[in-house]
């Protein structure tokens, strides 16, 4: 229905607008003076309240908190944050896990509650204090702060999974699998793919340098980003330190959403209101080995395309975007679906390397920066794409200085069934295969001194099954084959052989 004919879309009590935003960095020289996540969250919401004109946190109908990991022992922070800001919201909850898509999902949920008439004033907030947590842990290890136990292992020890045995343990290990597969699928040479990463990341550093909310405010060249060295050591091929998320930060960010009617009742100037558009979400299987392919994601494709369709827009309609940037492969995949040029900034905050990577709350900072950018008259409409897990969780939404004609709340943003239908066949896993195979993707891991420590090949057997094997990094020729760019390893034939107790790739 059009904006003119649907009463629900013209009722100002049911139209969500962002009215206040706030973000901060905490840089104490002494970690014992650092703010913990609840304090950072409260401070961010106070800044958002002041940005909106003041005196509204006590009236919140809804408070949604992004789960954090830096002070895990604090548990659920709902009551703590509510007390700190003097609020008693009837809807008060924390996300079930710290996933990168969480802030956008919480924004979409707040918009839905306003559209349902269940709330007229809502807030979303998150924070991480990993820099302080690490500093306190060091003091505790030296015996200077024996009371500190925030950074502790609260999980039970488990046998490593098949993927973990082969080195695929953390995001920095897994995302290169997508990077290398994507390069081959795009028909790029290694040099061309690296140049694309460098261009995107250098652009992000320039945005961060101009953003007061960013953690690292120094523009860096593509050459500096791509050249390995003592300050930019290689991690997992082809990624170096300057191409991955920087989680060593203390950052908080939050924003306040109101119904258009409530905003007007509170005297918010119309030019300060940012309208919330429609969103879409979908996920991949949690297991990285249960993916149909590694050069694209049906859930990412679906979330982006559906968001465009729901808002009746194309990539060309956006003045600004925030394409989640934990690792270069993510904005590379996203920009190809969106149709976003490589020479236009892929961020308004600065990216997870330079803006800062506060685990699941990065996109709250992106919302803050997007609102500030749009309010400043620099464009009218922005696109926000969030990603979490291991290229697992995807949620997109649009915000604009002007009402979005197609927007209608509440909406069902779950497009999982559509993403599942679009997904290709997921190969069966053969954990013990030995024999001829082809490289599906791969990466090589490095020690802190930059020397290769191990490597993994994800391979396909002649009957299409998927299997993993190790790369013998003591073989200089094998390392060169996978990393020097002379040939494209993805798609090449070889064999998996048993060497000692390991299954190893052979050419």
C-alpha cells in the first residue's frame, strides 16, 4: 500500500524515528580507573538523552541491551543499566548472545514495538571494555589486584572439533576462507584482490580520522595496510593486523527511538528526527563446514536484497552505507550484492579496524555516526548492513532524513525460509578422506614473528564431499604455492595423503 492510503503508515503514534544518539571512548592510563560496560552504557545513553534535548530516559518504555563479553561475570546488565539511568522500562532485556547483527536487530525490534503501539520511547545500548579488562587481568597476574576475576575462563574444556583440529577456531582463522574463495570466484589475481582490500580499508581509515567517535584517528595508506611488518604482522593469509577488527577498545554507544508523535510532544525539531525504514534478516548454519560455498552467502544476499525491495530502493539511492567490516571479505561480498562502488566509503564510523571493534556493539556506533551524518545535511538516506558470527548472522535496515514511503511497522524481518530456499547443496563431510581432491579454499596461519605456523585446505573429493587437511608449512614450495599469487590455488587439483598422524595436502 502507498503512504497515502494506509492509515497505519500515516499515524504518527506508529512511525519510529531516532531522536538521540551518543557514543564515547574511555582511555584510562590506569585500568583500575576504567569504566566497566554498564557504566559505559549509561554514559552513552546520557549522551543520547542530551542529544535529544534531555529528560527522557526515566520515561523509557523499552530498553534493549547488546550482550557483552569483556566483564562476563557481571551477567545480565538490564537492571544495572536501568538503575544507572533512572529508568523503569516495562520492556527491559539483553540480547541472547553477543552477535554483530544485534544492534540492528534491536533497532528493528524497537521500531516494531512502536508500530504495534507497545512503546513510544525506546533505547538501544551496548558497550565493551576489553582494553580495561585486559589491563586488569595483567594487574591481577602481577598480584596487584587479586580481587579481579572478570577475564576468566567460564567455559568447560571440550575436545576440539574437526574444524578446530585443523586450525579453524576463531573468526580470524575462518574469514580468510571466504576471502580466498571470493577472490577466485571474482576472477581476481591475488594482487587485484589485495588492492580492493587496501582501497576499502584506506577509505575507512580516512573516515575514522575525521570522526571524533572513532578509536584510531589516523589515515593509513593502502600500501601500509597491505604490507606486512612488525606493526602489521600477518595473521591468517592474506590478512594482516591492519585488516582485522580491533577489539582492544573501551567503547559505548546507544540511541533513542521514539514514535513521531512522542518526538513532537517532546519538542524535538523535525530536522533532528531520522526515520527508520524496513529491515531484513537471515542466517547461515552455525557450523562453518555446513555452508554451501565460501564465495558468497545466501543469507547475506537475501537480507540485502529484501531490504532494498521492502524500502523500494536500490544501492544507487543511498548517500551513505555502513557495510560491516570485521574482515575485508564481508564488505566485498556485501558491496557486490548492493551495487556499491569500491571507490565510495563503505563506512560512516570508520570500520572495525579504525573506528573500533567492540565485539557485538559496533553497529550501534554505526547508527550513531549515520544519524549524525544525515542530520548534518550530508545526504538523505543511509543503508546499514550488520554481520555476526562466522559470516553467519545478517541484518540490514535503512534510515533516512525523510519519511520512507514503503515503511510500515510492525514488520516481519525474518527471511530465513527464503535464504534457505536460495542456498545451494551443502556437501557431505568426509573427515577421513585420502586421495585426489580439489582446493575449495584455504588459509595459512602465522606466528607472532610472521613465520607460517600451520595451514588448512578445505577440499572437495571427486564425488563432491567436503574434507579438511593440513598444509605442510615446513615445505617452502608449498607455502609459496598458496601465498605468492603466481597461480590461483582455489580450484587446483592435488591429493590428500597421510603423513604420520596427519592428513596433508600434496600437489
